[in-house]
C-alpha cells in the first residue's frame, strides 16, 4: 500500500462518521449553541466565538 491507499484515508473524521452534537447555552454570552460533547452539569460551556476569545489568553 502506498501513500493515500490506506483504508479510510480522507473518508471520515475522528472515530467513525459525523459527530453527535448536543444543544447547550454558552456560559459567557448566553447564546444557544451546539457542542460535540454532552455538557456536564456544573462545568462551563462556550459557544464558538466565546471559546475563541478565551483561547487567546
């Protein structure tokens, strides 16, 4: 097998198919959003915009 001939090369992301998205409310701005994990009670969840802002610090 050469480069690019591996099974599944470029076909799927992660561990098999599309991610299951879960509805959540951003802990910072209060906007409804979807995240690729099941939110845990008591832990903050951030929308894409707020997550990017926090990531810079």
